[in-house]
C-alpha cells in the first residue's frame, strides 16, 4: 500500500507544476514560492513531521519530500531567469534601450570661489607658522564687543550694525551673530599662553545695506600673533608676504591709518583694483583701491584683560575679508554675485 504522505507529495508536485505554468510575472512567482516552498506550505509541514514517523516511513517520505523540495527550488530559479530575460527582451523590442548610446555625463561638483579663496588664504598663513582655530558664529556680546574694548555706549558699536538674537536681547548676557572674527582673539588667548600665532576663519553678519563691496554676511579670517618683541614691522612683513603669495608681485599694496578700539595703532590694507588697474571703477568705488583687511597692534588693555603680562608681550592682529580677496583674484565686480546662487556665475570657477 502506498503511504498517504507519498500520495500527498505527488499532489503537491502536480499542483505546483500547474500553477507555475500560469505564473507570468515576478510578483506571482513570489506568491508561488510562498505557497509551495514557504514555511506554511504543505511540503514544509510534511518535512517538519518526518521526525514523528516510524523509521521505515521516515526514510521513504524523507527522501521523496527532499527530492521534491530540490525540484521545486530548481523550477523556481529557472522561472525567475526566464522572467528576467523576458523583461529585458520586451524593453529591447520596444526599442527603449539603445546600448550603443553614449553615457550621460555626471555633473561634477566644485568648490565655491569663496571656499577656494579661504583655503588658499589659510594655506598661506599655515605655511608661515600659524595654527587654525574655529569658533562660534552665535557669540556673546561680551566677546564680540566688551572684551575687545567696545562697551555698550561706545560709538564704535555703530561700525558693526548688529543682528541680535532676539530672545535674549534684553538679557543680562546678550547674544548676537558675530559681526567680526575678533572675538576669537579673546577666546584663543583665554585658552593659551604666548607665543600665539593663530588664524581663525568664519562667517560674520552685519545688519547693513548691501552694495558692490558689502554683503550682510561675509567671511573673515582673523589673525593674531602674540610674543615678546612683536612689532608693527612683523605685522607689515607678514601681510606683505601674504599679499605676494595670493595676488602675485604685480599688485600694489597700501597701508593706511585706521581706527579699531582693540588695536593701537590701527591700520587697514588695500590692494590696487585689478578691474581698472587702479584707475577707479564701480567695484572700487572710484578709488582705485579695494580694502581687504583691518589690522593693528593688539591694545595692551586687551592683553591685560585675558591675564597676559602686557609689559612683556606685544602682539599684532588683523581681520581679512575673504570675499574681497576672491573678487580681486577673479576680477569680480559685485560681491552679491557670490551668494545669489546663479549657476551661470558659479560654474565659471
Ligand atoms: C573688522 O571687522 C575688524 N575686526 C578687523 C580687525 C581685526 C582690525 C583685528 C584690527 C585687528 P572691518 O569692519 O574693517 O574690521 O572688516 C574687516 C574686513 O572685512 C574689511 O577690510 C573687508 O575686507 C571685510 N568686510 C567688512 N565688512 C564687510 C561686508 N559687509 N561685506 C564684505 N566684506 C566685509
């Protein structure tokens, strides 16, 4: 007498074959797989029940059930391959796939011209022995103004029209978007003792009207060197060397006296305008020069406020406008182009 499980296996096989013949897509094939090879399939139930059969039945039913499992698996993979091939053939026949067409070019990203200028500026100072330090864009009033000798009622606060962080505006400890990178002088000196040679890059924000050389957000690089016997000659030497590296020997450099509350004496440095070759144009406000940085000898009071011995140490500092450097290098006549996100402009760099 034939064992009932063997009879059932035969039925399973017949049913699986019939149903497979009707399968026409991958989704139906997956349903077929679950029905006939899945955990709850009849075949799997027989396989799981083998252990409870008497030894002779177990041998016969086990062999037949495993054979059927292998057979169904083989049928499954064959049908899978057929369906895939049919899909590709259908696409090719419909003429949608022309394997001879050239590939689509990938858009290659590039660095923003201000980022390129910033990297070159930092590289120039790093090669002169400066370390790079970064700090917060949201800053305490204390670091941005008080600690660099700009108290609340000081007229110099007008030079940096400020974007305040509103919710603490009237607080005892007001916060703001930093208007310059000079607060980093204080943050660095609080952390280290002389000799100090650092540059600190970052975004600055000012609540002011824009024009060809002024944006409400711009990038600065602060520089600070403090040691024994640092003089104005070191400041000028360092900045001349920087200008030579960035702009080449042919550009002229001009220093003028300027006022910043945290330096004494103070100066600014300009480069002759490459757009008009110093003749005067819209970009340079008809002056022939574009100012790129403010600088000076660190005020002894600033040194004393961070606990440095102002009798022993002197230092120089500068704050450089990175967009202005990028403008000079590429002959760009309006700073607002940098952040207008016009690809026709950006793709030129
Ligand atoms: C300052 O911000 C001082 N903290 C610089 C300084 C540092 C002086 C250390 C002394 C010692 P000033 O506002 O001039 O100074 O800005 C410095 C440079 O940033 C300018 O020379 C200019 O290149 C750039 N800059 C300033 N304001 C803008 C603006 N709105 N848009 C673009 N660039 C600007």
